[in-house]
């Protein structure tokens, strides 16, 4: 991947200062430490930082077509670039490079905005048509590559990360309370809203078309499923196993392409081990693997990872994390993610990417996306049981149980949306989960925070755009919500792109391949979740690739301790500083007395009670929000230094973020 940034004049054709553009690209130099380049003309500025993976010597960007009327700066990969290259040559184009970036200008010449139908992979692209003075900013189908934008002083500014926008000098870092409310509702920011006021994310499967001063958001793709009962079913499932195996082999082969070595993450579970097995088989030799070991900081999968790597002959690197290391890494994680992060395992994955970089690699394959495609999470089983009870006993007993739980948690009905407001009149299992975790807001939000939110509800921001959703099987409705909310907002940001590219590492996702995703949407729900067996069809493929003891392993979620890390007796000093009455009043999001009360409750009530679990999530989110506010918005809340965009000379590798303290001293946060 790379990093892109730019500016377009919505009013006239003013010149954008080159030093301002280079400041924006410098802020994301960790995404592209190998090269930097800019293109400027009246009313337009394109900038790019390059992480060289394809055509190492010839792929400098921004680049253009033959007559210099179409320009592009591109972040990501078009994995079918060899096939697309042959197609554009057959249509008469004469590419000047072998780089997949150049494909964009020729696809645009041939198909216009229909180029997104041909483009497959993970990407964020900025394309300028000089003749029609039209700007296109687009993002891949499921939201692997990020792209943010904001309007200021008549300029449309964009960047692969919000840091680039802040570094422009035109964008002040101000908090968006509605974005913060997303963290306490969905575990993450939504696909459009961010934690920064006025800064938006282009949703997955969408692009901006900018022409004559108008900015239009257009959708070119959405996940779709057959109507319930019309899904693909076969008496003999072997052809389906064959098809899925072939698609996964093709997907892995595509993601091994490039001019640099590729490694693989491995957890010891099914998904990443299938990826490692298929990639090693395709290469004809073992692909190096990287894993995390948790030292009394969560479920430790070291033995499973070691066994899988040994069976597949893969040289394994293990990064050991404990609670102290997680806490030490957290400020850097929040800087990298550009928002508060609830999930402490993200800090572990950030260190894992750092290990990949330190060993000289740029590309890593991961198993993310299998649980979304093939119903791997535990909550899908809960939905199955819930819906069975609906059919047997009606909704009354379940609704009563839900209301009782909310009373125990101390929440109020006022913050729960109707079914129509939330999920297009459906009730996927995630709504039960989101409503439960959001009850912590009733206990910790300040009156000021409620006033700032007004009558806005986080569910109204959900990007559930497919009008066919009501007609799908309940499991597929939940899978759709998983793709649209937590995959794009959590797994692809603080657990994916942002923390990997923080160490100049590109992560690739075979299970998010367009053809694999399309196949998974077509097949019947029982091929995904059969009885109590999750990812049933994928396990059939695994049986052909892996030993039985690995192919049959149950799903275990990778998670690290969060409550003991930030609420336990060995918590860092800055946690208490962030949660002090003075710091809480300074930000205004949380009620100091309520936070103190809930912290005290954590030591008084049993660990397994719903209230304790919900408030552990809520209080960890309070810590993360206060930390983000300190680092990006104001400083002064704790002893930690605050973020400042780094200043890079030429192509120097970053390795560290520059941090601005409240005094004159500057300190690095070590990778």
C-alpha cells in the first residue's frame, strides 16, 4: 500500500502551496517510506508516499496517461494487474510502467466511472480528469483501504489518514461527540463518521465525484444475498467444497503477487492456518509466519501456532505481549488508529506488524474476513438459539429477558432505537449486543455529553443501504451488518490497515477477495453455520489442506485483557490522571462522580455479572477516549506527551512518531 493526499479547489482554480501538500504527505510517510512525489496544477494538488511492492523502479506516482490529461495517485493493490495489463494492451494502450497504479488511468479512459466494476482488490484512489475538470475519489468494496475527506475554505482535502488533513494547516482537530458515541455503541466509529468533527470517511463500495463545485457521493457496490429460500443448495456438497477451495487458491495466489517477499500472520486457528497452508503450497516452499503470544494477558495460542507452523514447515516468529507491554503500547496505538480503541488486542497486532517490518518484510497475509463470510463468531450461534426460541415461544419471553437485563445494567429505554430506526426493520444479533454495551453510556456520560448529542442516535448513521435486507435469511442479515459495521470500522482500521501501515507493512486478506465474498453470499446459511459447527464449508476445505487436529479446532477469538490492563492494580499512572475529576471535567464527555462510582463497583461485584462486563467495556472506552482527546485535541490531561505530525527529510524511514509535550521537549514513542 501507499499513502495519498490532495486538495481540489471547489470555488476557482487557486494554486495549492507545494509545501502544504508535502506537509500532508510527510504526515503519512510511514505509509510510503520508499518514495514521495507530487503533482500540482491550478486548482488541484495530488501527493503520494510510496511503499514499493510492484514494479519497484518504475511505479513512481502520481502518474498520468500518454497525453497527461488523466492523473492518478493510488493506495493499495489491484491484484489482477497481470490480467488487466494484458487487456489494456489489447485495447491499444501502451503502458509506460508495469505498476498497477497506471492501470487506473487507462481503465478510466476506457470505462469512465465504470472503472470500479473492473477494479478488484484493496484500494483508495484519487483520479483527476483534466479535460472535464472532474475529480474521482474512490474506495474498495469492503473498506480495506481508508480514505478521508473534509471541506475547508473552499478546498476539498483528502488523505489516506486524518493526520494528513490535520497537517494541512486548514483543519483544526475538534472532537465529534457523535463519533465518540459510536465507540460506546458499535465498538468503533461508523463507516462515514469519524471521531473528528467535519472529517468524513468515504464508505466502502463508494466514490466521490467532484465537478463544477459539487461533491456527489455515489455507490458502485453493495453486499447482496439471495432471498431466504433461494440460496444455493446441493444434495452433494462436494462440488461446493471444490469451488470454494479453487476460489481460495486463486485468492491466495493473487495476494502473493508482487516484487517483494510475502509472509503470513498465524494465530493457530483455522482461518490464518488455511491461508498459510495454501500460500506455502502455491509457493512450493514454506512462507514465513508471525504470531503473538500472550503472557497472562488473555488466551494464549502459542502452542497451536507453533504446531501449525511446524506441520507446515514455516519458520515462525513470536511476539510476546503482557499487560505492561499492552499498556505501554496503547498511546502509540491511539496515535496510529486516530481514534479511541477499545480492543487491546490491537496493540498486540501493532507490535506484530512492527516485528514484520523489523525483519525486512513489507507484505503479510491474514485470515481476517473468514468469520464474516462463513459465520465464525459465537454470536451467530446465539442468534440461532434466539430465533429458535422465537419460533417456539414467541418474542415475549426474550423481550422480557432483555428488559430485565437492561434494568439490571441500569440503562434506560430512551437510548434504544426502534427496529425500523436501527436495522431496516430487522433484528440481527448485533443489535442485541450493541444495545447491551451502549447501556454503559447511561451510567458514565455527562449531562454536557447528552446535550451535545441531542436527539441523535448512533444507529441512524449505519450504512445499511441494501433495500433487499428484509428478504434475506436472518443469518445473512447479521453477516451483512458484520461486513458493514465492525469489519469496516474495527477490523480494517485499528486492527488492520492503520496499525500495519504504521510500521510500513501492507496486510492482505484472501477471505475478502471479491470472488470469495460473492460465493459466500450465494450459498445456503447451513453451509456456514451447521448446528453448532461454525464455518462448516470452510472446514471441509481445511480437511483437504491441514491435519485433522488443526482443521477441526473450534473458533477462539483473539483477545487480550482490557479490564486488568487499565482498571487493575498495576495500571499505568496516566490512567488515573485521565480519569481524575479535573481531566474528566476538561473534556466534558463523562460524569466524574459516575466514573468514580463505576470504578469502585468493579471491585465489589462478581466478575461474571453482566453489569461488570458491560462496565469493563465502558470504562475501558472512557480511558481510550480521554487518551485520544489528550493526544490529538488538547493535551494537559496526563503526563504523556501529545501528538505532532513528524517532519521527515526526503525518504527517511519513519519508525517513530514525533510527540509534542506541553513544554519544549520532544519525545519519540518507540515502535
